[in-house]
């Protein structure tokens, strides 16, 4: 399976032995135990070229289901505190981006997860502010905010919006999408030439991933090196400013899907990276949807057998034996009842 960022084939599955070896631990177990994402249940892989780490594969439809499905239980006071933390974080973002605003302030687009209503603060600066959230409930909340125009996330790829925005804010979303490279290419289409992009992601080390120091919804783990490689591979943006900061570690759970612990800790912090990028795109990339569909099939056809069995519940099918990867044609022919996980 190629790297989602640099497309290198030099990919390894993270496992406890490799981490202990890197840490020079003498307690390394000869039995290989892969590191599995604590929320998604799939193994985590690392690119040896750009250091990008991610869940091996999560279908975009599965991500949509996560955010469309109400949680089984949550603690109202924790949710209230969580919303306040999101508000504070977005205020810090806006203070940062104000120093590097584009000269023309006609249209801004705020893309987030569980934060859409916080885009209202940009209404004081731009003539029109659009907001789109992966969580449908937060799109409804944003719809009640004066001055905000709400776009369903599925609708932001429409060509009618291409080359119309002066600023796009990617707030806590880049670490939660199936194909981050496709998202930044979409932003290049949506922005006018010279438009600015604010990109914010957690800064994650292999140690952080090993210790599950991520949210249940976070599936991409960036280092400074992998972020720089992402921008290089995309080729549409120039880095204007980079800033490292901190945020409450509780924000790793963007929605109630992750926020189900009775011992939610709101005091600890984690590192984040903020970048201001300038759009230097010369040609519109009009086949982004086709590219994503190709990427989906490519990843499905090269999934490890262990992940596919775990994610799809296929161990009950007697015809599936051996250690080989599943063919993409077989995957496409499976019924929805069979793919019930």
C-alpha cells in the first residue's frame, strides 16, 4: 500500500517490537504485536520516507457514519466544557491568522469537526463566511448563527465554488479524513490565486502513537517532516508562516464519539503545528473525485489480510483462507449485509 502523502511503497506496520528497538529497550518481545488504533481497530502504518503515520485504511463512508451516529452515552457537563475548549482554540487560531490575512476579504470558508459554529468570529472580517462540518449536528448549530452560510461537507467539491475563497481554515479536520492530500488539493481549487490557507494539526511522534495519545477519531499522525512533504507533493502552496503551539489534550476528541470517559482530563496539553500557506496554483485539478475513487480502490486492493478480516467481519466466510490480500473486485461485490462493520 503506498503512502497517502508521498506515494512511496516503503511502508511498515508499526509494532511494539520496532518501538522498543528504537527506544533501545532490552525487554523486546520476539512475538510481533502490531500497534492497532484504539478507536478504529485497524493497524497503524508508517512511511519510512516522509515519516507520515496513519491507520492503514478507513473508508470515507465509515468516517461519515462515525459523525452521523449519535453517541451511546456522554456526560453533559463534559460536553459543555469541550465546546468551551473548541471556542478558545478557534479564538487562538483567528488571532494567529489575522496577522497573515489576504488583502482581499470577500469570502472565507471554515472546515472543521465539531466546531462549525465557531466560524462566526470571521464574519466581522469577511463579507461572506461559509462553514462546513463533518458532524451534521454542528452544521445545524452553525445554521442558527447570524451571518454564517452553511455548506454540507459533501457539497464543497462543487465546481461552482472553485476559485471563490480568499481564506480557508482547516480546523482539526486534517487528522480525521481518509485522504489528506486530496483535501489540500481541493482547497487549492476552492481558493483564489494568492488566497491563504490556515492548516492546524497535532504534532505526533511515534511514541505518542505507541502510547495511544490520540483521539478515537484521529487517523492521521503528522510530524513536521511529513507536513512539509505533503505541501511539497501537492505543489500548490507556499509556506508563509509556521508556528508550534499547544492545545488541551481533551481536544483530541472532537465530538461525543470520543468523549465518553468519566475521567476526561481537561488540564493536560499537547503540541500542535499551525501553518499559513499561500495558494500558488496555476491549473485547476477538476478530477479530484475520480482521484479519490481510484485511491479507495487502490487501498482496498492492497489491504493486509488481517485488517480486512478484522474490519469486515469476514472470518465467518469459509472460502477466505490464506495470508494474501483480498482482490478489489471481490470487495466491490460484497453485499452491505456482509460489510456490516
